[in-house]
C-alpha cells in the first residue's frame, strides 16, 4: 500500500503557512495550514457562496465549532469541519476575530 503521509507533509510545507489552532478547551497546537480565502462552494439548492476554508493534516486536532485558528491574516473562528479523509482535514471558517 502507498503511504501518502510524506506527500501531504511536503505539500503542507510547500504551500502552507505557520498556524496555531486554539481549541476552546485545550492547549494551543502549532501546525502548517493551507488557507483558501474567498473560495467558491456549492450549497444546497445549487447556490454558490464564497467562504474561507483551511486544510491541515488530520489527527492534529479534533475541530469543533467555536475553536479558533490563528493565520497570517489574523484569528478566525471555526464554523464547522467540512471533511476529513484521514490525511487532510478541511474546516470552514466563520468570522474573523476583531
């Protein structure tokens, strides 16, 4: 079986930025994250919206609504986890902390 972990690590190092994940009830976690600002996404009913998402290696944290993540653009609130394929977790970010 092919081990994709090293490939995902290389991609995070090449395209990611330093980030700090701040769980609502835990210790901060330093990580590499790949943000996608103003990314188009299809919602129910075929409506397209723009939103901000961030990808990071699976298993580093268990994302929950209300957690925060600090990127180079500031600190954002986590809205929800969108996907986790066992390698990469994608979360949808809500509002930016002021």
